[in-house]
């Protein structure tokens, strides 16, 4: 016998928006507006392509299928469990059509507003939106899209990433509608073009609407679809689960408020990465694709309270954001965090998150600085210079993170990192032959070597675009000046230095003598000034300079109490740094040094 809890029918967007009663509401546990430029453009181009395929009356009885939506009926509102991105986007486009239409025919704009966007009660004057988004977006969406701003009313302030996406979509559609009207010739012809676009959108773009009277069953179907890769991210699914399990309105309100803080980090850090790293710091390694399932299983099997977990996440989220951005009130710790960011070493963040959670609020950060230094040393030795496989590194760091959060033993954590790391002799040998292709990594290594040379520490090397990585033997040498082993030598660390942007630009691909005269002479960076003592530049000079750098490496990247490396070790064949491309940053993406 068919399952009577569900039924489905096809409706155009216009029918869904204009005839659904009671109004449509996105539950508070559903995702915020998430469509970016690619999705918005695809929506618009699909509409135009469909319109062009069926000009004039040829479009009669034709429909463009957009996908599905899930509605829970039987309550004071119709809950929209799936399809809100499409409906919200359609509403944004309708608002752009409304505002453009007003300059031609105000009453036509009002009719469009009342039918599809927000209905006004003639008796009370009260306006009710046809579509209400989730608690994070509803007020902004109403002010930016659904309310008619007559005259010079200011636009609302965007405080969340989703608000910014709504505004960008609104601006995009407003521009495109204006272009369509202008292309039609403006005036009456432009007005007719406006009417045609709304006709295609409202009467010929359709959805299959799945109705259910049981919210839990509909939510379960929705979750199953998304668990198979059809839409939601781990934060969306987890918030969904926690809100559905919250006991009573007060608990749901507290969960909503807590998640406001979690989602608030989105402009500076990935919420998905935060959730994984938070869970890893408590439980050990878990793969991103399995994260939601593991968290859900733990919540259900351990009866984890929705409010307690949400509050814990809300407290940890800004901490994680500052770690990811390399910020701290302790200047020495901040410098270590900046280095981790330059290296793209996100794998280290769970252990740092555990370290911060372990410290008492007023406890000195000495242990945290030692931990951050040990983590950086491990990453440089294992990944940057060693080029070793990343899976075992992740497992070790994630295990250390979970153990540290449980026992609070910083010394044991540092010892575990030291035990796993390549030894000092191996590091020294490999450092002397390493090639570094990733600019941000090269800048970090050179910055640390520069600081090691400056015994007093009175001068810091600026970040951002003020100091460039300079290839002494150029990447594009002049005709006749190319070395036979060009590819092997170009990114050797010994062939790299730091140089101010202006000086670096002025010498470009010049020969060594010209670079010294017009570039290096004007630099205050020791690594660069030392080049003035050399008469020429050759592969042998690169080798010699890199051996000098290697002699400093242990003093920079070592563990507490570690024995220095033996001298006179041999060197293996050329080594190449294997950085994770997903974490790679261009030079322009690096942060400026805080004021």
C-alpha cells in the first residue's frame, strides 16, 4: 500500500508563491541563504535560454523544471524543508522586476508585490511576506528584498555571510533586468520585456512539491537525501539535528542564538573545517565525509544535550577563527600562529584548539607557545622539508589533540610530537638540498632565517605585499644566461631571498651584477645584503648559501631539550617540497602584520 504520509504534485513558482496558504516558512533549523555568483548566474541564464527557445506564444504550455521542494503542511505555516534556495532566489528576482517596473507603471509593481512577494491587508495595512526565511536571514531578507523601499531609504546592514549573498544576488538581478529593458528599447518596450521575464519565471518555471503532514518524517527524508550528497553541509545538518532534538521553545531559542556565533565566523574561517577540527580535538581523527554521521551517532548514543553542545561550539568558534587567522593577544604566540597560517598548516589547528581549551582563563600561555612551536617544527620537518605522506601526520596530531584535551598534559603532547618527527640529522641533510615552489612557504622559511640572523630581534620582516620572494637566478633569465640545470636550481632555497616590492619590481629578470647594483644595495634585509659580498652567482653559490642556511635550521625548528645534529653529513639527491595544494596561498592572500 502506498505511503499516505507523502504526496507530490508539480507547481509553477508563481502558483506556489501566490496560492499556498498559510504562508511558506523556512524552519529555524534549515540552512541560510547560500547561493553565490555561479548559482545566481546559472538561474538567470537558464531563464533566458528557456525564453529564447520558446519566443512569443510558443512558450504556452511549456515548462522548465527546476527541481523539487519539500513542504510540511498542517501547521500555522507551511514549513519549507527543501527548495528554499530556489524560492528565495526567485523572490529576489521578482523584487528586482518590481522595482524596475515601478518607473513605468506603479500599480503593476504593486500588483506583483502583493501577489508574489508580500501581501498587504487592506483593513490593517499590515504586510505579510509570502516566504519567510530562517531566523538568521528573515529580518534581513525582508528589509533588503520583500519590503518596498520608496524614496531614499537606506539598505539594511549585512551582518552574516548569507546576508551578503542576498545583497549580491539582488544587485546582480537589478543590473540584468535593467540591461534587458534597455536592450528592448526602454519605455513601453522595456516594460513589456519586464512583464515577459516575470511571466517566464512565474508561469513556466516549475517545481515538484512533496507534501507531508509529519515534520519528523519529512525531515528524515530530507536528511537522507542530503546524506547522499544532494545539498546540505555538515553545519546545516548538525544544526537541523540539534534544533529538532531541543526540548521546548526556550531550548530551541538558545540553540539558535548559539549557532549565530558559530555561523558568524564564516567570513574569516570555514565553519565546516571548524566543526571537523572541533570534533577531532575532542574525539581524534574523523574524515570530513563521515563527520556528520559520527557526530549524530554520538549525540544519539550518548544523549548529548542540544543546548550544551551548541554553547560549547559557540564558545570555541571565535577561538578557532582567531587561530585560523593567526591572531592572539600574546605577541609571541601570534607570531607562531602567523607562521602556521603562512605554511597553510591547518592540520595543526585541532591540537591548538585543545591546548586553549585546557588552559585556565587566567593561566599564562607559556605551555601554549611551546606547543605551537613544537607543532610548527613537526610540520616543517615532516611535510615542508621531508615531503612525507600526510595521513600519518594527521593521525598523530589528531591523537595528540584528543589526548591533550582529556589529560591537559602539555609536556606529554610535545614529547609525542617530537617522537614522531624526523630527527635532527635527517632534517639538516634534507634542508641543505630542499627546493620550495610555494611562495608563502618560501617566505615563511626565509623570514625565520632572517630573524635568526638578527640576534637582537629589533627588526621584523613585514608580511603582505611589502616584501617579495626574489629568485636570485631569475625564473626567466635573459637570452644566453639560462643554466643547464635551470629546473633543478630555480626554486632551491639557496636561490631565494627577500626583497621589498619596489626594489624587486625594478630589477625583474636582470643579471646578478645589475640586481646587486639596483636592488640588493638598497635592501635592509640581512639575507639580501649578504649577497653584496659575492662577485657572481652560480649553481655552486646556491649550494654554498643553502648549506649556510641549513646550519641555522636546527636552532629555529627544534624541540625542547633536543640534541643538535651531527656535522658533516652527506646530502641526498634534490628534494622538492610537497605542499598541500588545497591549502596553498598566493603572496597577495597573506595578511598584513597587525598594527
